[in-house]
C-alpha cells in the first residue's frame, strides 16, 4: 500500500507530461491560426488565377 501511494505522489510531482501537453496545445493553436489565415487568402488567390486565365484566353 505504501508503494502505491509513493508512486502516485511521484506521478503528481512529475511535470514533464504537463509541459509536453502545453507544447502540443500551443502547436495546435498555431496550426489552426495558419489554416484560417491561408483559407482566407485562398479565395483571393483563386480569383487572381481565374482573372489571369480569362485574360490569357481573351488575348489569344
């Protein structure tokens, strides 16, 4: 019984897992921000390529 309590106390005192989870959450937030920014830019770039294509077709 003492060994179980000792192991539980050691697990509660260990902060490496919490740090890894925090870094994972930060990385996930950065990826979500990048995806939303790129999706916002995607529509403008798509319109640019459509405009370029129609200009090239009309000039030929």
